[in-house]
């Protein structure tokens, strides 16, 4: 049930909201959950007149942001906007101090963010297949970057390593903009990254886009093929295994949703 509907529910002892609504994002600025959370906050502010703010709290594999949310009263005034890789947290951090299913209640799926595979323009490749061959030609030398351990870019990058057999090193950053900056300057070789924050860099020639992970091409990057169109061996092997290509696309994309602490009034209707 949405917060908007819950606002009119008798479970609330007083009109909702009675204070500022904080949306905590366990990542840095310009990441998919940050962008989507700000879009939702703006819509609620304009449409409902609510005072909604977004706070970025990156670090510790999303646990800093989650910990902040769980310290707050479960009264609907503190929300948690997070991406699907948080579901992998128990495998990455078995001793995490919270359980997503036990401690959080889902409110709404905000959207799905497709990624784009980008390389520094100095890297002599122009397709996914060429990148795989290039990385395999010099194992252990190259790096891929992300906004931190457990983030979408990290997990998708590890999946790419596993499914292609390339030997590369992961370089995590606490701040997303620094990861982009180092990719542009040539410190790292490639990254799977949300499309919106890097469109201008791609169009300016500061990054080279090899493929987008959605089923269809992106309007802002019309000349960039989908990873399926790219026809790399990775996709062909997936097809030979008689697997649904939509499952492949899902694995290389990111869903984003908003949660609230359990026993939130919004969940009582």
C-alpha cells in the first residue's frame, strides 16, 4: 500500500505527514536510487504538498543507510530507497545487523534502471566481444570500477567476470562521481553503470559505450546496441542453454524500490 493511501487511513492518530519525510539512500549522489528517490520526492512535494528530502548515506555495503533508517520511529517519516542487489547482502555479509525481510516492509517498486557498459576511449575496443578478447589477452592487468562493495556496478561486474572468464580486479569507490572521474581519466578500464549519469560524457566522447543492458535501445544513446544485439559470445551461450533472454537482461539491470521500517503505519491497512 502506498504512503499516499495510508495517509488517509485511520491507523494514523494524526494527519500524515506530521513532519518532514526523509528518504535515505544507501549510496552516493547520481546513483540510480538517488536519482529515482529525488524524482519521487519532487512528485510528492508538488502533488501532495509534502516536505520530502533525500539523504545519501553511502558506505559499509548499504549498512550505514539501513542502520540510520532502523534507528528512527516506524511512523512513515523515514523511508529507505534501495536497489535490488541488497538482496545479495546476506551472502556478502552474513553477520549484517539487519534482515531486509524481517526489518523492512516494501512500499513501492520505483523503477528499473538499465546499465551501459562503458570503457575509457583509450581502450582499443569497440564492442563487447572485443572487450572480452582484450581483457583475456592480458589477464590480471585490467580493472573495473564501481561505487562500492555490494553496489549494482560491483555485482554486475563480478557476474560479467564469472560468465566470461576474464581476470580483472575490482576497484571500489565510496563516492560514485570519483569512480566516473577515474574511468574518464583512464585509471580503470571499464564499468557497468547507470545510463543517465554518463550520457553527456558518452556524447562528448569522454567515455565509449559498448552496449546497453535493456531489451531495446535507449533514446539518448540511439547508436549504442543492446547487449543482445551486440551478439557477444556471452549472450549466445545463454541462448544455447535454452534460457530466457529476458532473464539475462534482468541479471544485468537494476530494480529500485522504497521500503519502510517494519510495523510502519502504512502497512496496517
